[in-house]
């Protein structure tokens, strides 16, 4: 896979200049287009009666959202150099649903860590819903970071379709890295776990990735072991499958994925 189209998810209340700078840097490196996205939805449902309190409040909120979308668009375009092919999508819609729609035109979705904060879903991006519904890889950017080095990368391996998908989606980044470490957590079935990890290493080697493998003990939880390995290796990016399922229209993210989402100070590349 090549990264030719990037969508960066923005928030209505503030444009993160560092996040846009990182997205611009990636777009420039991969010769990709960059689309800024923002959405919000009034929490008050418009009522049928004209002039009632709910209707007036809805109209006020709608006008505020539309004005804020235009402001975000202007700020985004001001931050992106003319050399980058740029587009913008602003919608009055639940943010996660809108981003999932726009993702069909993307090779990669970029979201800032501030997007992890969940309110009622009307103004902020529900990262779990996007991960499990977009069908595209998501790069969750460490807060305050304006660059993705990705020279050293840790791949959290587990022999699942999500992890297999993740290393395919991340291949452009993995091939450019000087050191890729594939780690598998020892969950008590070491022989098959190690064998599948070595197969993943061999596959990456066949694609000219500078890669090595390691087995990690599950002492303080899988996410902690993976994060510790990344810090020891001097990596600024963790590549992982994203695990979860839906139930009664609610997105449920699995334990390790949830813990990785909550890990500060490091970029996370996740695929489902």
C-alpha cells in the first residue's frame, strides 16, 4: 500500500497547529493529498413547533457550528503550504460518523490525542468508533508532537487478522525505518506465539524491512510491556491491530487496544 491520500481529523473548538504540521510533513514525504475534516452536531434535537424553546436553541447551536466550521477551514488552509494538494470537509454531523464517511477517500486517518477525550459524541471524535468502522488505518498522534520520526518502530504482534492488516497498512513507514522490532507477548503458549512472530518477521524481511523479533513477558499487562519495549528501543511509533466489536450500536474496544489508546507520549498506528 502507498499513502497517497491523508485525512486529518480536527476539533471544532481549536485547531491543533502541531497536529496539522505533522500531517503536512507526512503528506509532503509521501507526496500525498491532505484533507482537513471537522464535524459537530447540535445536541438539541430540532422540534416540529416553530418558535418554541428547543427550536430556537437548535438554530442558535447550528449557526454557531456552521460559523466554527468556516473558522476551522480558514485556519487549516492557512497552516498548509501551497505545495500540498489540499481539501477540506466540514459537516454538521456526528464527528465519528462523518469521519468514517470521508475515510473512504483516504489511505490514512490522522487524529490527535485530544480526540480521545469523549463527551457525548456531538463535538469530539470517538476514536474507538472510527477505528472499528472506518476500514482504514488510524495514526493517533502523541499530544504536542509536530513530527513523526518513525525511524524506530515497535510492532505489537498477535496472530490475528487485525495485526496482519496493520503490518500491511504500515508497510510504507516500516520500510523507511532503520529499526523495526516485532514483539509478541508470552501468554503461556510460547511455541506457536514465537513461530507466528518469526513468520511476521520473515514476511517483513521479504519486503526489505530492517526487522528483528522478540518475545516479551506479560508481567504488568500487554500494553505496558509493549510501551516499555518501545521506550527501550527509542521508538516513537507503535504499530498494532485494533480489537473490538459492536453491540447495540455501541462500539466496544478491547482491553489492549484501550490501554494503548490511553498511553501518552508515543504515536500509535492502528488497523482493524
